[in-house]
């Protein structure tokens, strides 16, 4: 059996995981502006197949080119390189104090 050619791979960040078994990955590349010669960041979004729905928003992933899986999906998630940190919303002390004060005023009026 003949060897397959080298497949393209990209590293990017998951920006959406709302679809079933599909994630949107944003890949960053640096290009030099043709006239001004400044290095500019360019982004490309790829839809990638995530078989086990493991990827979450913010994860850094390695994707590999594959056969067309749907109209727009031509990449697969090969592995998750770095997990996104868990976000825990914090309640500020000022907000908590205002809520307590607001409750006291409501009790006084009743």
C-alpha cells in the first residue's frame, strides 16, 4: 500500500463549541505588509471535527487536514495541546454590600 502524503497541520484556539462534534478553530499567522513592511497578524477560522466533543472554548488544539466531512468541514482535531483555564465568576464586595443594604431598605418600608 502506498504511503500518504504529508498532511497539513495547524495550531489554533477553539472559539466556538456550540455544534455537535464540530468546533471552530482560529489560527493565527504573521505576514509582512507588502508596502509598509510591518508584521501584521492575520486570522483564519476552520471548522474541525471533534469526535468526542472534548474541546471547550479557549482550548489550544492541533488540527490536521482530512477529507471533506461536510460542506465546510475539512479538518480534524488531532489533540488538545492546552486546556483553557476554568472561569469562576467572582462577586465583588461592593456588590454584595449593596444587595444587603437594598434588602434592609425593603424591610423598613414594609
